[in-house]
C-alpha cells in the first residue's frame, strides 16, 4: 500500500514512517520542518520506497499534488504546543483545523477516502468521568489546542458522512519515547542540564497524567486500522494507569543521579488549559487485541536515555 504521513518528520510521524517501511509499504512523508527534524528521517531516506515532500499543509495545491496515488493518509501534522495556546490562538486554528480541512480536500480531489487522525485526550477537557471513555458526557473545552483538535474530528466525521470517507480518530494521552522533542521530560532534563541543583515544576506537581510509549502507540494505530471497520472509528490510546508529575520528577532525578531543590510554582494546573487529571479508558482498543507493553515509568526512563544520547534536540528545539 501507499501511505501518506503528514508530519512525517515529527516524533510520532517519523516512527510511523519507519514502521510502515519495515512492513513493506510505500511511504510519502509531508513536513514543513517547522518542528519536524530531518535527522529523524535519515533511515527512511535510505529506503527505495520512501519519498519526502517538503510542504506546508496550508498550501492546498502542494498538499493536493503530494497525496496523489495514496491508499491511506495518516494525518499527524499539527501544532502540539498546548501550553502556549493563549499566546497565539490563530496558530491552533491554522495548523490544526485549517490544515486538516486542506488534507481532506486534497484527498477528495484524488478519490482517497481513508484517513487516520491524531487527536488528543485534551478534547475531554476536565472530564468528571475517570477513566474517561470515548462516549463520556461531552465537556466544556479548556484549551485552544483541544478545541482545534475537536473541530478536526468534526470535519473528518462530516466528510465520512458526506463524502463516503472512512476515518480512524485516535485520542492520545502524552506519548513518550525515542525522538520525543517536547513535554515534561524534555523540559525537566533541559532545566537540570542548565542547573543541576534546582528544578522548577509548574503547578503543585500533583497533576495526575497518563502516558504511552511510542511503539505501543503505533501498534494500537495500525491494529485499529486493520480491525475496526465502521465509517468513523474513535479510539482512546493510553496506558492503563497514571502517575503524578512528582513521580516523574523522582524517576528523572534518580536516573540522572541528582538531588535538586524542587520548586513548585503552585496551583493544581501548570498553565491555562492544563488538565490536572488525564486518564483515558482504553477498553475499546483493547477489545481489538491491543495491550501496551511498556509501563509509564519505563517509558519515562527510556525517553530520558534517548535525550541523553541525542542532546542535539535540546539545541534545535528552543
């Protein structure tokens, strides 16, 4: 099969490209390299069935030409900077919602009807149902990022209903692992490299979060596409459990052999729109036969080890 992966040079996208190529498929990666890293595609670019297209998804003509001949589109490109959404609200609208519209229109122009989409557990806002299932009572949105992703889900569902598309929507918790370039492990490690005696933690450190290892994430996505056959298929993806941010801090400093003074900024949220408790019910995807293999603590340590071995990402991701 011929797959298109938008955001193909990103954390999840590049790992997905590698997996698809290893499975014998043809892959076209689209990326504008605003956050994606060319080095993540070094292995893929050695493969004869891989094509890299440098393009911006806001350029409809470029996207339309790039998806030609695809059997399936994995749309992963997005602005994933949840924390600073209120500082640049237009960015979520453009890079998430409008970009998704362009991808759908490009697909429609070529008669491509199958799309997998990286949504987020943030669309649940501060759900009162924990662990949160896909059919939980619909919440008030608390972040511009979550709102923009929810709008993308709505567009995809509408194209499935109106144009005969088939969609797989994946609501992720935070993903960890090799090629990880933003998030709390990245931030804490960068702080500690600059000053090993002090670590600032946003909020009170008691925020409860679930995480998932990158290869477990890709396993779930590919299995769902293979086995779920409804016009619109919505799946929570995450580990069956959660940890406090303070737990993460403890594992990180222990792995680094440090004993910094921990400073909490206070409050139960780290930033505007931060959900103090994220834990998704993954029974639906587990019913397909998926089980995550890497516990949260191990995923955090593996992520930290990769960052230690690839400190160049600290320089390019300011």
